[in-house]
C-alpha cells in the first residue's frame, strides 16, 4: 500500500538536499520511493531541437518519450489551471512511499524542513498537517517530534511512521477541495 508524506518549508530550507539523502536511506530499508515536486516557475525538461520538443512546441497536449532506460510524459497545460495535488498523485505508479516536495498549503501529512539561517518563521504553528520537524535550530524542545537536518536515519523513521496511506491522503485533499467549492458552486 502506497503511503504519502510531504516535506514542506520555505525556499532555501534544504528540502531538495534532504530528499536526495532520504531516498537512498529509504531504499536501503527495502522501500520503493517516488517523488512529486512543485515548481513555482516555468521549467522545461525538454531540449530545443529534440523531436519531443518539436512535437510539444507544435501544439501537442502530451508528449511521451521512451527508450530502453526510461520514459517520460510531458503534459502541456496550454492555459488550463494547474492540476491539484490529488490529481497529480493519481498519475504516479504504485510504490511504497511518495515524498512530496512543496505544496505546503495543501492538507496532507507533512514534515517541516526548517533552516535557522533562512530567518523565516516555522510553519507548524499555523499548519495542523505538519506532524514533525527536520531542523538545525538549537534550543527549546519543539512541541512536535523533531530531528536534526543532518540526522537522515531519524528523519526516515519519522517519515515512515507519519506517512499516511494514499487513499487517506486523497480523501483529505478531496475534502479540502469540497470545502472550497461546495456542491453546485463550480
């Protein structure tokens, strides 16, 4: 059964670096892991001049590229709204664990990644979906389970303990969407 948890925090907190350390740690525990990352800006995974780029630029809605090593599906929104997190999760193949980077405002289980040098406040006091902290902050004991940013093994333990089943995550995300748009208001 697929489980889901997010790593949320301000830009520069070290989310990507932490995920890059966590994936090998989780794999040594026998878990299959996928990631879903939100980008706040335009990005491109295609190279100008390549056939897939030409197809996409010509107006294709989706371009699937495959080889003996991997396949990738690119979907152009072409002005359509950005898909919701629950829609994106449904596109992933079954694995043991999905790590979400970003989507800090969505109602899924999260571990906050916090770096003191950022000078930003913690998110957890305002977000009931944050279940634990990965931080380099020293001092007072926070009111949530926590681990130092460099303690990958403990953070991996927290992730596996606090991750929720995919169906429960989808239900929570769907419930939030229903609150925003009650029946008949879309």
